[in-house]
């Protein structure tokens, strides 16, 4: 059975295999899946850390208002080090998501050689490098 939107066909009860016509596109498809999994992992980590921070703040210091909560009271140098470390982690995660989304957008927007040839044979031009 062929799944036309994904390029996958059912192999047997053990799983899926790539459709034979999709052989040369298999590499970028694997990278798209890897990017999707990576972005999903970053989202899961963000949700878990946000939930843990809110739970810790409200369990330790109680409900002090809807707009703010205290996460830590103590040494300024320790707080500064934690803040710097968390900002580095946030920047790494955001860079990974930005790179993954950029790769996916370029892969999905790039026309195939066949699409370029078809457009040229009809005397039309085709945008390459920009979404069209």
C-alpha cells in the first residue's frame, strides 16, 4: 500500500520501507525526520522545565500573584552562574530549532529538476531559492 503524501509504502508487519521511486530523496527525508524529532525534543524539554519551575516556585513560596513567582533566593553569584548557564542552554536550543526549521523550509520549497525542466519546456520561469 502506497501512502502518496509521505512516499512510504507498507513493507510487512514489521514496519515501513521507502517507496522505490523515493530512493534518492531518502537522505533529505531522513534529515527532515531528524529535524522534526529534534524540534519536538526541544519543545518537550521547554514544557518540562517550565512546568518544573512553576511547580517549584509555587510549592516553595506559595501563590504571590499571577504575574510573577520566585524561583530562587540566595547567593547572587550562584544565581548569576545559573542564569548564564540557562541562557547558554536556551541559545543552543533556539539555534538548533532555527537551523532545523531553515533546513526544512529550504528542502520543501526547492523545486525538483523535473519541475524546473517542465517549467522551462512551457516557457515559464520558476522561483529557485525563494518560496513561490
